């Protein structure tokens, strides 16, 4: 399948600068895209690669357009526009065929919307509800009483537990578990005893839950993930964790129970956040930060324990100088000792 650049510009709502009759049949990265491919440029770091790119055209934002002399389509969000091109060219599987595989198991009391796709050995429990156009890939499980909205994708081996409600247009990745029992124990006469969790998990609209990610049900009340938030693979949210809208977690980050995180936060890879903390909106944690207390002011933080970026940078700079300072101190101690000996050994 191929498209002219005029057709691409119309599709993405962009302004074409160059030969609109030129045709493309694929997409690629700026560095290696060929003469029949289109590439996206959304960061000034890649301007040099853009100047030597062999791509048929580049999707660029207005702020970078004056620095790009090659054929280009100016759009507000180049990466999103590239997504549209990928789908229009048929390069991405958008949907499973509608219908039910013969091995799928659906309880008679479950309610399925129009056009739901059920892959091989998928399971829908009693009283579960699934919205129109949602896809269950092979071996996906929707437990009894769970609710999954419209146009979602629940991938292979994922589990939406009975306590969970998932909004519209969500992706639940391979092996993810939404609503598993939280990690709570009390101590009895023979040691730790698992505490029963009676709460729910509420996932908003357009949330991405990555492969192997787990969101624990609340002990009481609700664990929540807000609209348009994105959780990478192997993220863990403990019981009663509340995450706001448009917050993004990179892989292997974890949040202990009853912590609240605001809107528009960016959580780097392998970040650990303590329990019962309150993180305000518009906070960014660098990778491998350890967050041991509440954060009340928006900004950039990193380190262990995480501190405001400028403070953490000064501390890192000071630590880098520590070996030289210790050597200088040792040298000075020797000089002082020699001086004392010369002056008669007085202390």
C-alpha cells in the first residue's frame, strides 16, 4: 500500500512543503529511512541526522521547520502523525477479527458489547461486562464481576480481576494483573498472616498497562489510575495507590501502598516510592531515585533519597571531589605532623 505526500498531509492535517506527488510506502527512523519512507523529527538533537536523511519527507513541528530544508510536512505532533501514517499504510495490526474462538469460555451471565473479539482459550466470568469493540487475545481472563470498557485490548495471559473496573480504550499488556490481592500482612501467634483485601481497582480511560505490570486491589476503598496514564512493563502499584491523570511510569518502578501521585508526573525506570506519601502534580523523578517522603513542590528530583535536582547535583559534585579532598587532607596531616616534630614535638 502506498500514499502520496499530498494524501499524507491531508491525513495528518499538516502543511506540506515539497513535491506532493511523491509516494511513500513505509516509515523509518531519520537515520536510515529510505526514499519511499517518511520519518518523524520531534527533537532538535536529531537535526543533523535530518539534514542527511534520505527519507522521502520528514514530519516536523513548527519550531524546527525553519531548520529543515528537505521535503517536510509541518505538524503539531510528529510522532502522533507518524502513528496515523503507520496505520493508514496497514503496517500495524489494529484489531483482531470480531467473533468468538471455539475454545473461548464465556459465562451465560456475562454481558458482551457489539463486536467483542474473543481469542483462543480466553475466559469471561459470570456477571462480567465487556464494552463494544474490545479484544481479548488468547488466554486473557476477565474474572467474574469485572468490568472492561469499550475498544480495549486485553492481551494474552493478562488478568482483569473481579474487583476491577477498566475504562474505555485501554491496553492491558501481556501477563498484566489488574486487581490482584495487595501485599498486606498482620502478625499472629505463628507469624505473618495475609490480610483480606475488600477494595477495588478503578482504571480510567486510555490507560496503558504494560506487560507484566500489576495493580493491587485496595484493602478497603479504591486503588485508582487516572485517564491517559501510561504504565511501562513490570511496574507495580501497591494497594490503595492513587495515580492521577497523564502520569507516566517507566519500567520496573514501584509504589508502596496508600501513596497518592498527582497529574502529569514522570516516574523514571526503577524508581521506588515509599508508602503513604503524597506526590504533587508535575513532578519528575530521574531513574533509580528513591522517594522516602512526600513531595509538595513540582519540579525535577533524583537521588537516594530523592532531592530537588539542583540540590542533588551539588551533592553529586561534592562527592566527586571527595577523593581528592581526602588525599589533600592526608597530605596536610603529614605536613602538620612534620612541622610539630620540627618545633619540638609539642601537640
